[in-house]
C-alpha cells in the first residue's frame, strides 16, 4: 500500500468518525483538537482530507439523498479554506462509484489513438467553466481538474505522462522511481517521482507550485533543468523562469479552488476579477478606480453576482448586472 493510500484511508476514517460522532453528539473538543493536530502534521494530510470531503459533499448534492438536518460545523483549523463543512457520509465503499458519477457532472472523457508509431492510447478529460473534478489514475495517483481544464493522460507499465492543454490541475503522485511522472505543457515538462504539486497553464507559459517533495522543471527539451522544492512557485515562459517562495498557508490558500473557494489576502480588485472570470461565463468588469481597491477573504468561486453584491455593500461601488457581464464602478464624487 502506497503512502498516499495510507493517508487517504486515515482521512476517510476521520471524516467518517466526525460524521458518526456529530450525529450521536459524542464529537468532543478533544477529538477536534486531535483532528487539527493530524491536519497540521503534513500538507498531504490537509489536501487528502479536503479533497475527500469535497468529493462526498458534491456527491450529496448530485444524489440529493436527504436535506441538511443540522447546522454545519466550523473547524478552526480549516476556517480559511471552507466556510461550511457538511458531514453527510454514506460509507467508504462508494468512493469508486462517486468518481464515475462525476463523468455526468461536467467531466467529458474519451479514448483516442495517439500517433500510430507510439503504441499508446490516451484518455482525454475536460471540465467545463466552473467545473471541478477529481480523477484516480491507473498508477494510483490522484489528479483534480480545475475550471475549464483539458488534460490528456497516457499511463502504461513503463510510462506516466499527462499533457495539460489548458487550465489547471492539482497532482498527488504515487512514488515510483522506475517511472517518473511527467506533466507536459507545450515545450516544457514537469517531472516527479512522487510528490504533491499544482500546474496552471498561463497564456504565455505555466505556473508550478510545490506543496510536498521535489519537482524538476525541464526546459529547452531537457537541456536546462531547474529543481523546485517544497514551497517553491515557478512562473515560466519560453524565455524566462522566476522562482518565489510561499508559506504553507499561502499555498493552501491558492488551492482554495479544491473546495470551490477563491481566497485572497489584500489582492487588487483587478486581480480578483481576473480570477472570478475563470469560473463564470458572466464576466466581472471593473473600472480603473475600483480596480485598485484591496480585497481579502474567501468567496464562492462560481457566485460572481454574490461577490458583486458584497462589493456594493462593503465599498459602496456601483453594480450593473447584465446577462453576460457585471460592471463594477466607483460612484461619482
């Protein structure tokens, strides 16, 4: 059993216990503290816990098995990630079926032959704008696709390759020293043995964020290799690479989309609008004056109209809602 499988089993155990004890009233401050200690012990713990919790909550919405019978429970350790955690598990054996159910909820999958001389078959996964989908690959690795993402995979006994054609994906890679895992973005490759990281394809390059382990960024067809370690964030295009360092908290905030959240810490409204526009067909348009306002907090990624109402209530900005756009402007003086 791989390390990732052990972590995911423990995360599932925590969520199952939480649900059971909340129902019978035996969930105590001591157990909440123990859960918090486990979550703080490793980034991989937090990622596995949040991803599994998101899978089950989304499955609840799809199946509509029962209404929420009690108020959500707030976990202090996760409050910057999740506004509500809804405990409503059905049993751990249903995980494979849930992953299949997502095919009908914004995920498109097909098999297509690669070039005849390659001898490989690829799978293509596509999420729509505003979609978010977890995948389990044949090698045991886990991938979560963000909004408007297209990913191709080829997993064989000797090869583990994926192509990120557009969008963003979060990877939890099973360790296999004989088969390095590679993410190909245009002419650049991200190679790993076993780690946790995210890759986002930008208009002119890519962004790589490393949560655990080490990642190798290959450039110029492998002639230049850059090693990234935990906390590194690399922005790369055809000419340049810029590497910065992020704290664990900052990296987790950037992964708020795993819970359907956008988390900002005093970001300009211009940058906030760009992020919201990745998730909605109704675009947020901000005038030059309002664009300089600093915004912080956690927001529902797909509720751009609700965010606009907050801007009106909190900053007194004028909001005009149209069918395809929401215009935000500073009131005349």
